[in-house]
């Protein structure tokens, strides 16, 4: 299994509304829970009760289509509202992410690091030492995980910031974006992904579900091409919406079990679905 | 802060339907996420997308009422469907629970261990070596966490098992219950809590939300009295339903922020609620 570490703040954790997009069920995509792997179901990164669609699901689904012989595992460690200082190497977020990644690496190869953070630093001139602080964190992370050359994919902040709702106060997002882009262009094995054109929930700070699906494709493009993604991709909207609707027996079994556990179907209906699945 | 470790399988994680009970919001109750504390909101133990109400919330709320000067922290490490063998000391569930507890213990005193497991061992004669395997796990856990005398509260399995739905196959639940009760009576600092009379979701295996609220009161009773709870408590149903409905400013702020992030209220409505909260 190839694993990817998800770190940063809420837009890496994901706040897209689940009901706004087609769910992704793919038995070849796993997520870490309690130190073990299980099939991915969104929300992947349950840091808050408002967690929802993140970029990781469409990233992983695209990876899975391009690497159909293999499986992918997601390591969710993003924390809503966290500042860069809260990711300092002696703090709990950094230490916990290292700890989770080590559990994951007992049964997988760490293949990429996905970073999205900066909204909480888009004020008070925090951009001035953002680069140096991020460098310290990334260097320590690479050392702790023995991952000196694993690709690090860094997403930019949304254009919509600084305008309304909880985004109002993120007035220096363009300055943070400059630092993120400069970091990716100067540091080895690091690639920048633009958030240009992506849109937010009504709260004005969190990427909406459709944008997260698109952002995941852009992150994948940067990872696969080992290059920066500085503009929207061709066909990204259409591609982000073409989610597989035909499921394997294992996926159908998972969905039937979930529906029964949630009281949505009776045991008789569950058994009927089992018979149907097994007869195929 | 006083912290409690939650370990076991799905009925410790919690599968009660959230919409069936009054939610518990109490700023003095925290839960561990990403190695840090945040205000508790159910589901606490998000091991599966079907996670819901567990016994931990009403346990913590009762603890909080009885210890109003202090705060309580919950460490969610239960894993749905896990067998006792999967909790072996060299496996990921055990190691991860130890790791999470250590993050918690950097800012809290480990004050209790809450265990509920056994449905996945209620068949194939697994009860025969359940006691010895559990003893090995608990002794190792106490040693790893330097917690030789911290109370361990062990809940029994539901009477409803072995009858319908996913519970059909748990035919030896009474034999497991005997082992759990014997373990608690013979081991020091260990107390048994009966599940007598509690009821299940339509799936026939998971305690329903109302029963989880009651079970939490029984767990608290065992913890507070340092004694076994072998029969339902007087007034437990009524007490389990009397959830505090008047909230502090911090709780109101949390709820307003959540509603806004979920798109349930506009920014104007959010701001109006802020004004109202701050004027009190």
C-alpha cells in the first residue's frame, strides 16, 4: 500500500458538505483509524463535527485509477483552525502526525505529503516568517519519517478569502500564497497547487464540496507530473464529477452493512441485498 | 483535567442514533483529537461512519456535575468489530490506545479506563480463554500507562444478543458475560456494570441511544462507588433524560459557529447570536 499524509488546517481536513457531491466508494482506498486501515468513507479527517468532503478523496480516487493494481492509504492528521505555530515540531499536532504516520508505515510506503494551511496566518503580518517556520517543520517531518525526497504537495489559499463570513479576517491570504508558492519553487521535491477559481461554503472560509473534488485532481496532477499546477486543469469540472457508480461486491457489502446499521433498511432487505451481491 | 480511556469494540465507540436523544454540550467535557483537547461533541469515537451516541457522554456529564470545579477528557480508542485477539499487546489497537493515552496524559491525569468488548467473541467457544487473554492485555496496559490502580470499569453484553440481525451470531454472550463478571470480581480495581434491560438498534447488536445514556450512568455509578453495578439504577431512565439545556456563553458560541459552518444560519444570524451571547 502507498500512503499519503494529510496535514494542515480545516481545508485539508475538509468542510465540503457531503450531500453536495456524489460519494466516492472504492475498496482500494483506505484510511487510518486507531492505527489500522479500513475502507475510506468521507469524512476522512474527523477533527470536528463539521468535517466533510476534503481534497483527499478525489486525489486518492484518481491515484487509484492510475495505479489500479495497488491500494492507497490516507493518514488524516489535519486540525481545523490551526496556525503554523501550532504545527511547531515540539507541539502535539506535529508529534501526533508523526506518530500516526509511523502506524501507517508499518503496513505501507509513505508516498506523499499533502499540506494545506495558511488561513489562520493570513493576518497580523504572519506571512513575514511563514517561509522559515514552514521550512523548519518540513525538514523535521522529513527527518522523523525518514522521507527526505517524498513529494510534498502544497495547495494555495482560495481567492474568496478576505471578503465575507469567517473569511473576512484572512486579509493577507495573497501574501501567504506568495510565500507558499516561493517555498514550493525553491525547495526540492515540493510542488505548488493553485486554488484559483475555487469557491467557498457560505461561511466564506471553507472550500465547498465541488471545489474540494477539483482541488484533489489538481493535487494529483502536481504529484503525478512532479510539477507545479499554476492554473485550473482542462476538463477539471467534468472529470471531478465523473465518480464511479458501479461498485464491487466488497463495496456493495460495505454499503449494505452501513445502511442496515443506520436503520435505513430492514434485516430482510439487507439479506436480500446479500443474496443479490453473492449471485453476481 | 481528569481523563478516561475508552477501549473495546462498537458499543464502546457508540452506535446510538444521534437524533434519538438530547445532545450533550458541556464545555467542561473534552475529547482528544490529533493529540489535543477540544470540547466534546458526539460522536466522540469516530471509528466508523456509523458512529454515534456512546456511554461516554452521559458518563462524562454525570462526572462533570459531581466534579464541577474540574474538567474531564475522553480518549476515544474503541474499534468497531474488534475481537479480543485484535487487542493483543503487540497489535496496532493496543499500541495506538497507549499512544493516544500518552498524548492525553501530557495534560491530564488518567483517572479511569472504560472497557466494553465481547460481542465479537460470543461464538466458537472463545469464552474459554477470554479471561486469561483479557488479563494479559489489562496488565500490560496498566504497566505501559503506569496506572496500576486506576479503576477499570467493564460493562456486560446486552440481553438482546443472539436473537436477531447482526446480533444473531453472538450466541455465547451469556458465557462471555460470566467471564467479564468473574474478571471484575477477582481482579483488583475492576468493577462490572450490568447491561440488563438495555435495548438495541434494529440491527440487533448495537445499544440504542437511550440505552447508551443509561449505560453511562451505570458506568459512572460503578466508578464513583468503586463497586459493581449488578442491577439497573433507581430513576436511571429519568436521570438519563435530564440533560442540561441552558448553555454557557462558550457553549453557545460553539453551537453558533457550528451552525454557521454547516450553512444552517446566515452570517447576519450568526452575528446576531454573538451580540446576544455577549450582552448576557
